[in-house]
């Protein structure tokens, strides 16, 4: 079933037209990837879905209900959560304080249960629970950002380049976490520049270039399409 649908979306920053008649779908329980070079419009697409930069025209629907025009907090309440590029962790607060602050915002009653879920997904965060955000490694910061988005009821998680700047071994642990998140039934929309990772874990992909969708299809359709890879993904011919 299609969970999220963007139909003919146009988004501007001031007078700059960034997304052009963008249409895409994300299936329930699947990992859908947004691929494309730096500056192609991945972050803007995610911000547009979240209501942070609302579309000037076009519609966004979640489970058949129109969400374009809703405020970000209303979209959040539907269980649509953002893991921002750059992670957005408070550096002077501890791991646990960062989580508890997010729980207050999400109006979560039973903090113990929620923390238990986080520690189960990312045991390293439990070990570091009293450490300030500033002392975490890049991978741990990313885990904390993901954990924060999963607090409470999460139906759709929008992840903006979670593996950016991470060492291969750490990318592996994020990848495993993604697998567990998907297995728990959460729908994932993932913006990625790591094409190899995206093709391994993604079910469907949308390639965006200059604010336009240039190609949509499953991993296999991209792997076998040399033109798409060289034109939009910077993958060189071998
Ligand atoms: N706040 C902003 N104001 C104006 N232009 C922006 C802003 N943020 C991004 N852009 C422009 O929008 C385009 C898409 O950017 P972005 O969505 O961040 O791409 P990506 O996430 O794929 O790297 C780029 O040309 C970028 O320069
Ligand atoms: Mg971006």
C-alpha cells in the first residue's frame, strides 16, 4: 500500500524555484530512497514533506489524507518524524537528557519504556547515557538523532543523509539499525549520497536532479541502467 504520495509538488526558497512538479511515492513498510547529487533537492523534499518549507503548489498525502498545508507539529503528531542532516543534537546535554527533552516535546508519558526501546536498538547509547552530546562520535550522534525520532509513535521516518561523514564500520551499524527499524514496521524515506548502501537496503528509489525526478524504480533497475548512474549519481562506467 502507498503510504506517502507527493503529487506535482513545487517548492520555493523565497523566489528561487527549487522543486519542480515533483511526484513520488513511498510504500508502507518499505525503504524508499531519494538519490541525487549535492544540491539536487533531497533536503528540500524532506523539509517540504515535514511542512518546514511548505509547497507552493501540488499535494502531499499520507495514508490518503492530505497533509500539505498542515503545520510541522501537526505532521509530527501523525507519526511522521525527521532525522535532520547534521543531526541537531544538543551538545551540552547528555544522551539521556537529549532523549528526555524530545519526550517532553512528543508528550510521552512513560519515559522508562521509551528509553528501554532506545537502549535495545542502540546499546552503545545506554553506555554513554550520561555523556554530553559534544563528546559523542559521529556515529553515536547519528544513532541518537535516529533514536530521538523513533520516540513515541513513529509511522514514517524521514532520514536525511544519515551516513554522511561516517567511517565504513559505523555506516554498517547504521545500516543494521535501518534494517531493524524497517522490520518494526516503520516506513522509511531515506535521502542518501551513498548509492551502494541505498541500492543494498532500499526497495524503491527516486533519483532527483535539479529539483526534478529523473528516474524511479527498484534497485535492480538502477544497477542495470548505466546512463542513469553516470548522469545523475556520479557513478563512473567500468
Ligand atoms: N535556505 C535556502 N535558501 C535558498 N536556497 C536554498 C536553501 N537551501 C537550499 N537551497 C538551494 O536549494 C537547492 C537544493 O538544495 P538541497 O535541497 O539542500 O539539496 P540536497 O539536499 O540534495 O543537497 C540547492 O540549489 C540549494 O542551493
Ligand atoms: Mg541535503
